[in-house]
C-alpha cells in the first residue's frame, strides 16, 4: 500500500491534511479459518479523523479519493482499509465459490480443512 508519506509532495500534503469530515478505519491484520463477527483486537478498531497527525500512514489513494469526494460533494467520507499484501485471492474466497472454478476442484477435494487452516478455504 502506498502511504501518504510516500506520495508526491508528502510534507505539504500531510501538513494540509486537515479534513475532519474524512475518517479512516484500518482493519487490523489477522486470520481465521471461519468468518468472524468481531475483531481479535477491538482496542485497535476505531475511526480516525483526517489530520496531519493521522494522515501520513493512511493509504494515499484512499486519502486523495476521499478528499476529492468530500470537497466536491460536501459530504463526510469514510475509508475502510482492509489490506494484506502478498496473499492469493483464493484465500479470500469461500469453498463454494472456489468450487465453481474447475481448476480448483481437485485441490479442494484434497484439502483437509480445520479451524487452523487457510483463511476462507
């Protein structure tokens, strides 16, 4: 993920990132073998108002998108970031969906799934 601190003109962008109607929510990284109703670390789960103190570590693309929407449409914007780099898309798909792709039929038939196995499979 390209963070705002790594975008063009980061010092200026961060200093001017005072948009209280833009909020960021970063989903903490974690994995589970089954869908979850709650986050494992609820103390890390909170909305952050966009400010010079909070903007630098946020997604640059999300920030610029939210800023454009907020300033042109005059509406509050919330950006939810749930990103895990280096994972295959198959890990995020259910067994039922993967089963619709013939290339995965044999792999799914051979897979022994338990609560400690790969997410989503």
